[in-house]
C-alpha cells in the first residue's frame, strides 16, 4: 500500500471535512423541506376541523372550505431585534465550524462518497415538476376569489411532454417547470367525468386516500360536459397524441405538427365553458371554408388560454372576476363561431384622465369590406388630463361637443355586433379594456403575425408596411382608428387567403426544417418516425366503458388509412362494459404503454344522498389500485371533469418516485 506524504494526508483530510460539511448541509436542507411538507399537510388536514367555521355556501348548494398558503417574506430586523440577529449569525458560524471539525474514518469517507454519488444519480434520473406562478395561482389552497384556474389544454401539454419529451410540439412552460420529461417511464390519465370541483371541496375529507397520493391539486376549466354521445375531457386529451400517429400526413398537409394541432383542435372548446354560448343544433359542413379563405377562419381565433395569457378581459371565475366586475358582455347569449361567422375590425383611441388611467375617447368598427359600420366619440367619466394627441389624434377642440358616455356606446356596440361576430384587432385586449367589454371570439394580428421569430411583437405600422405595402399612422396629428381597423382587417384577410403559417416566422421556420428533412430522407422519415415511437414504446392506449365520440372514431379511421400497419402498434382502444372493468384493464396494460387514458363516467344519480358516499369509496379504491400498480418515475394525472352545468374541475398530479430517488427522503449516514 502506497504511503501518503504529510501534504497528501493534509489534503485528503480537508476533502473529508468538505464532504462531511456538504453532507450536513444536505441533511439540514432535507429537514427543512420535510418540515415545510409537514406544515402544508397539516394545513390541508385542518380542513376537516374548520369546515363549520370557514365554510361558505356557493350557488350550487355545496359548502366550500378554502385556505390560503401564506408565504412570509423575510423582513429586516428592527433595532430591538439586532441582538438576536447577531446571536443567530454567531450560531450559524459555530455550526459551520462544527461541520468543518467533523472527523471521518476512511470507511466512513468511502461510504459517504458512495451515498452522495447514488444521490446525484438518483436526482439526475428523476423527472421533476415545479409550478410556475400561473400554476401556483390555481392551487386549491387559495380561496375561490383568489384562484386563477388553468385550462385542460395546460394538462394536455404536460401529457404531451411526458409522451414525447423534448420533441413535443406542446410544452407546459406557461404554468409549470417540467424537468427531464424523457425520464418518465409511463403516464396514466384517469378521467372522472361527472365529478366537479364543488363535489370535491365540499366533501374533501372523504377523498383523503386520494389526497395522500397526490401532492398537487389545481382548479381546471373543463369543456362543457353537455354532449350525450361523448366524453369531451378524454376527447380533448386524445386528439394531440393521435397526431403522433399521423405525423407524416399532417406535416405534408399542414407544414408542421404545430400547424396541424391548430387546425385539428377546436379553439373555442374552453371558451364555451366561460362565456354564455348556446349549443347550436345546426351543424356546419365538416369541410366548409369561406369562399375567400384557404383555411377555416376559426383556426385564427385565440383560445381561452391565450386570451388569459394575452391579458384579455374574460368572465372567468376567481381572481379575474373582481378585476372585470364592471365589464359588460357584447351579447347576452352567443352562438358558436363558425367559418361563416362575420369579421369586424375594431380599434379604439384613448386619453389619460384624472383617474390615472387611459379612458376611451373614440371607437371605430369596420366590416370585412372595410366599410365603417360604427364610429363614435366618447366622453370619459373622468376629466381628461392628457389628450395623447400624437398617438390618439384626439384634441381638446374635438372633445368640446362630445357628450356620449361609455354606457351608451356599449349598448350601441351590442346592437351592431351579431352574437357570432369575430372581432379583429391589433393587441385587441387594450381596446376591449377601454370599451370595458368582453367578447369570446377574437383574432389578434399581434399574435397570428410574427416576423421576429421570437416573443417580441411587431407594431401594426410595421406589419402593414411588410405585408400590405401600406404606410399607415403617418399623420403627424395622430393615429386614425378607422385606418388601423382597416389595416387589421386586410392583414387577416391576406393570411386567410394564404396559409396558417403565412406571416408567422416561427411556423415558417419549422416548416422549412421539416421540408428539408422530408426532402433529404424521402419516405424514410415516415418509417423512422413510427419505428422510433415503437422502439421507445411510445404507444397510447384508450380505455372507456362508453362508445367513442364520433370525432375520435374519425381520427382513428384516418390513422388506419394512413398507417394501416403502424397504427395498431402505436394506438389501441379498449372498450369495456363497466368502470370497474376499465380500472382493471388500466392496471393490466398501463406498463405496456407510454400513455394510458382511462375514462370513467360518474352518473348524476351516483352523486346524491347516501349513494354519494358509496361512490367516493369506489373512486378512492380505484385510484389507489391504479397508483399501486404504477412503476416508479411514472406520471399520474387525475382529472375530475366537472358536472353537466359546472365548468370547474380538479386536476391532481403526482410523479411516483422510488424512495431512494427522492432527495428529501434520502438520508445520509453521516
């Protein structure tokens, strides 16, 4: 055995001390995390004891128990607190010194090295999910008035990332940070149609077994559960995974997977849950496109998720409801937007008032032929302090004779716009806020045109010059709202006359890349794509005790037509006779598939009286059985899809981890 010199021994001793100090620091952090987790669990468990005092009755007759997780911000110590602060600092220094003085034997040193290596490997191999601000706001620990729910599309993006990893065209970055999605062994999505947010919150103590499994519970806006022949929750989740089967066909037809997703999904699905949109008995022809358009104009509509992200006023329950409480809808009742719905360009001009904000002073609305259908000046409720003439074109002289108030303008706008109108504008959210109005169908040229290839938005003036070859907003006296509204209308009509990716540099770049790959590899791309999915076991299974909706049947049929051999390997559908059988099948086949979507239907009669308790017992049992049969590193998503007349559901999310892989539970021997 080689003899070490004094200097080498000293160096090795310092390494031991550093390793021991690191181990103690990790243990300290782990204890803090455990303490925080216990505090959170304690907070949730107090729901049972405080139900009577903290409950509030809602319109549905349920008692809702609400709690908010309060995070205290560190405050600077006052003068009287300086001495304790100094003492604490000294204690920290003493702790550090003690850690440095730890003496390890050679065996302890090697053991600690081994444990730290194992811990590092475990952390590197475990998928990790952390909520961002938008996700945090949707947590059920917040009060109803303080929550901001996420959308089913957000959950869909999470599932797609787990299925396809970094290659996924949809990512959940808006609401969560999902690290190492490629490490997810498999994903199970259990859909419970019929159970709503209110069923869950008003009977929270009865779902204790489920709550013990999941560490994240969020409010989710669900599609309206009104169809008799289908389950929209699973239908929405299934449409994008099937684009993986039809990838080559979609890329050829639409240019990219992103464009295909936009073209095959209904952007108004969640919007129907938020706005008063009636179910239309008159169905449009499947292949109908407006005579002047190359693709359906509804594909340019902002989804409910995009409207929230872009700052549009929407009648969403929770945090946003108070912010837009004084706003009015453009119609009492809407009908679904179709590809024959009329387009209306809208632009407003504002002036700064004594309230400290910009208020509406002029509004212009034009039709598809760029003819003005409504034009009015508006007298703000507060005194004008800055006319912003260089931007608004409004002068003191122009406003001298104006007496019309905002409330009158709102009524006139409601009379002009039909209940299926599609509003067109550039950053239209600011115009609607100035009008203090909300509308479900909007096309925003600042969103559907992207010439930067990034997040930066281009001004309307630049877009008009680039695509229309028109120089607008050149008047030194300020903007003209009619001119701006017409420019927006022309831009949208131009895009509709070309393609979905026209004017969108991001989609164009993806199309160019995929065109090059197709040209270089020919038909091999098709085979490689599906072969890769098969090798990586990227297969999807759908389990249902109900007949499949027509839209899903059509997608399956297309998949078989395009890839008759491969589709059977990548996608399988299992129709069973009961929910119990569906759970059994889910447990049996989940490990064979990358994604398993299991849809259960809770009937209305199962949610009343004594029957409800039996229903919850069954649901708890089903969820527990599926959880036990899942492998570690798997993603489990439980969706309570809302009742027929309720748009609020619950999403519970958890990643199953082996104890050795959980950093907070990984005890070190030192």
